[in-house]
């Protein structure tokens, strides 16, 4: 018993003794009202002393908490089982578990995956399984002293079909526009040439000019068709670890050979990392950006210059900037459209092809808003 408890007990006993003496005095003096009050006070003090002397009773166990927790888990399992997205968990030991019905049906298991696809374990952005393509979304879950990775497999087949249909419509619109623009003067010149043949004598010089124009227009249409075929036949990337320094060195030598003496080239030393890419395709995409920047700088700057830089955190960003006149606001939304160009000698496939390469690698290419022209190609690490 603590010191405070001893003091409280002594005070209670003294107060009870005083109440008893006061009750006797009130009885002898005939003060019956005071007697009743003293007796009530004594009863209250005696009750408090009794309660204080009793050992504390343990609190009843809250059985409803466990019941509520079990009910919540059951509801959560039911909700997960109704989710159409397969959900998986990678435990610290490396085991992969199926968390819901969609995952169990996908891998024909009740719990643990036996044959685990490599893309799930190595951090790949996509998974090809049973003839379908899935995007892998990852969440780090902390709890119970362990770290688990939750995977959500998003079926992107429907999204890809919608995007493919949209891209096909856009390409058909561009093709019809370009082909009509090329064929209209060809048909007109051919009609004029046929009419000139009826003249007596035929105007040889005029016919020669008409045929020369027909030749040039038909040649332009042929080049356009070749450019379209190049864009449509872009192969799937063959990924391999590639040091970023080597890619930058190749681009520096190519730029020096092509633009030396006309456009200065500033290269910031890139991060000393290796990226898993198709080296040829990434170099092709970056070279298209550098070519585009050099041509723009020559048209709009007194001292034309192109800058190449890169930085990395959770992804890799490669930036190409030039000091040209910039991209007009009305063209900013169309510059990645196939065959769209603002240049008199351009074919309009460079930026479109570069973006296609970036997206095939799980990244993207965008025009960074601002006064200067700055393109950013992002890639997963």
C-alpha cells in the first residue's frame, strides 16, 4: 500500500470517529436534525472507505472489438474478391500470394503462385500473360514489421484497342489530306498535258515543263509514302543494359559531324547509370530531337545552340533544348502528329517517331511549356 493510501485511510477513520462523537452529542442535546445529517455523512464516509479498501476489479474484456475486427476482415475479403483487377502480394521472403478471386483464377491457385513471371519480381512495367497485356501498378505496404509489395494487374488490352483505333483515325485523316493535296495537281497537270497533245503542232517545251512538274509531284508523293512506311514499321524494342554515357558520346560525335561550325552543342555530363533500352532506337529518337533543335536554332537565332542534358530520380529525364524562335502555340498540340510539320523541307515524322520510341519503352516525350523550345524524353529506370 502506498503512502497516499495510508494517509487516506487514516483520514477516513478520523472523520468517521468525529462523526460518531458528533452523533452522540446531538442525541444528548436533542438536536435530532443534526443527528440525521451526521449519520448520513458518516454513512457516506464509510462507503468511500469500503470502496477504497476493496481491490480493483479487472476491466471486462471487450469481446466485441475482436468480433468487429473479424467482421471487417470478412467484408474486406469479400470486396477484394469482387474486384475485377487481379491483386497480388510479394512477401519479404519472395513468395507471391494471390489476394483475390481474379488473381486466383488467373494463376489457377488457391494462395501461393508456383510459376511466378519474371516481370512481377524484377519490377517490370508490363506483363504479358495468357495472350493479354497487363500494366503492373506497385504499392509498398508497411505493417506488422514486414514490407510487402502489392501488385495490381491492369488489363490494358481494351485501352490499347481504343488508342489504336484513335491513332488509326488520325493517320487516315492525315493520309487522306496529304494524298489529296499531292494528287490534285497531278491530275490537273495530266489533264492539261493530254489537252496540249491535241494542239498542232504539240507545244514541246510546255509539255516538257508539265511532265517535269508531274515527275516532281509524283516523287514527293513517293517520299511521303516511304516516310509513312518507316513510321508504321517501327519494330518492338530489344532491351539491354546500356550506359547512358555511351549514348551521349555517340550523339555528341554525330552532332559534331553534322552541324560543326554552324550550331554549337552544349552537353551536360549525364548520370553514371545504365538503362535497359534498345540503344539503336533511343539514339534514333534523341537524334531526331537534336536534328529538330539544330534546324530550329538555325532559323531563329543569331548564335544557334542546342543543349543536351539528363537527370534521374525515380525515372530518367533526357532534355533537348534549342535557342530558336520556339514552337507557336497553335502548333504545340499538333507537333507530335504524324506528318505535321512547320518546315518547308520537313516530312513531319521525326517527333512522332521519337514519341513512339519513348512510349514503346514505357516512357513518354513531351514539349515542356515555356518561351524556349525544350523537349523532355522520360524513361523508367
